């Protein structure tokens, strides 16, 4: 990835909530400053009730993109 910093780590996405996004790798730290997936997972789960009540793939995808930097790798 051309704009990745030297200290960025590309890791597999294992969060259950993110299993339907069209990519499976992410970079940490993310744009919210999380340095590992466990930290991002704790925060992203705050959005789960909102996603369940007013589910649309676009809003779900937008939330996931805040927590998972796109690496460009898909399954």
C-alpha cells in the first residue's frame, strides 16, 4: 500500500461483526488510533445495536471502514 507508514502492520480481520465486508486485511494503527484489533473491536461493538435496528449495508460498511483501514485484499 503506497501511503502506509513504515510502522503500520497489515493483519487479518477477525472481528465477527466485520465478516461481511469485502476485504479481509486491515492496517494498524487505524485512523482512530487503535494499535490492535482488540482495541478496535471493543469500540466498534458500541455500534452493533444501531446496525441491528437500522441495518443497511452502506451504513454498516461506513462504520467498518472507520475501524478497518482498507488493505485492498479480499477473500
